């Protein structure tokens, strides 16, 4: 088959990783594969390293720009006309709308849209949520099939008319990966760290929806007098704001911003606790990787996170933006090593059984037929 993947941005968040995994596997299976995306980010570099053809859309990004987006739409039309794909697998909202419009007009046989999250679930004015939900519905109407990566995502939209038969639940999956030794990872994250120090971490894009400001507020409540360090791995638009926040709250001495780290998941073995305080999620890779590393996870009760974390069995769930509850969970796990080990082992077993990358590949490629 000729398969064209499409995504708006070329950074390396969860949706980009999903595209990378599928495109790599499709090419390995002998399909003619290309990726259409905006920018020249990490996704592009990784795809080129795998000899996967990349088609860059000039000026195409997440922010709305009528002129640039019109040029981008014309470029998408031109690309589909030239490539004549059997399958156009689209990811992200803007690419979803533009790609489905172009793909339908040019009669692509199989248009697949993957929902990695609904923007109407993010904190924003109510009128915006209504408008975004309408356009999300149009996107699903236009696709031949829509993959929802969590049960919650499917539930959020399946009540709308004419689309329930188009929705498929196919969860993200991961494969085992190499971890550094605990000592190597800890020394890389925090040089000269004591073996007794509890190392708590988050691996995330520094974006408002990830709730890292809530984590810093909870850290201030939790931290006084404790031998513990918080490490935030990842870059993004909130980095300077979060650093200023830590400075203003006088917690900078125990909060480390590592920025973007290549193959950061290999460092998870150095953590004692993994935290995901998001305001909205679909079904992210980070807690799956934490489970693969046998870490206990504290996560908010949003989106697909409860489909990975079962409270007090494979981790601890807390309320969204509930600073006190998050601080209490940090305190409880930091004091109880045996509970950390028990929860981490249970999550490891659960992830291996239920979130296989091979299972994701098999179910996804079946939608192309």
C-alpha cells in the first residue's frame, strides 16, 4: 500500500511518537510510506534517520494564521494529488480538518483519523468548547474511521449523531526499552545525589494542560524538611514561567529543570515516584513507560489515565488541580518504600499485559484494509 501519515507539528510529543512508530512499522512491512507535517523538529530528524520520506508543509503550525493555513491547505491538496495514497492516516486537529477536506475531494480510499485528545476538554471558555466540539464532530464525520486511543475519548463524542459506527478503540502500546542502571540514571539526573534521597519526576512537554504549575504548588506544600528532589524532564512554552514560579516560591533548590533529553525514558530507573498532574489527557505514553520501569505513578483522574492507573492498585489517582491531594500522595509514597515497590510491580505487569505495541500495530493496520 501507499500510506501517507499527516500531523500538524513535528516536535516529539505523544502524537508524533505514535506517527513515528506506525510509519516505521509500515515501512518495515513493505508499504510505501511518507509523513506529511509542519516544521523541521525532532520527528523529522527521527524519520529521516529511519529513511522514511518526509514532506514538510511550509509555514504549517498549531496556531491559526489564515494566510499560512490557506497555503498549507493548497500544499496538502497538491501532495495528496501527487502521492495518490491508498491510506491517509491523519493526526491532530488542524491536520485532521485540512486533511479530511482535501482527502475527501481527491477521493482517497481510506482516510483514518486518530484522536489523541479533544481540545474541547482543555480549560477554555465554554463557547470555544462548543465550537471546537462541532468541528471535532465534522472531522469524525469526514473520516472513514476514527481511532480513539482511550475509552474516555470515545465516550466523550460517541453520543453525537451519525458517528458511533465510525469510532474504534485502539489504545497506544509500547515495547520494552533499555533502562540505565539506577545508579547511572540518578547520577545523570542529579549528580552527587544521596542514595537516601527520594527522587520524584515528571517527563512531559512543559505546556499548560500538563498541570506542572499545580505540581510545583503541591511540592511547596509537601517539601519542607524532606530529603527529596523533583526533576522535570522536557521543554516547552511554560519553561520560563515554571522556573520563575519555583523561584518565587523559594523551592528552586529542590526542583531541577532538565529540558529536553534525548531518550529520556532510559532515565526512569533513577526515579522513585513518577507524577502526571495533567488537566486533560487522552492515553499518554509517559505512564506506560513509567510502568515499564516499574515505577509507582501519581496521576490525575482525567481522560484515559484511570484506564492505566487503578487507584491504590497500580498507582494513586488524585483530583485535577487538587494541590493538597497531590501533596498528600507525594508524602504518602515518599515515606513508604514497600508501597512504592508494590504499586510499581503491579503497574509493570498491567502495562505488559494490556498495552502491547504489537497489539496496537495489528489493530491499526486492520483499519487500512
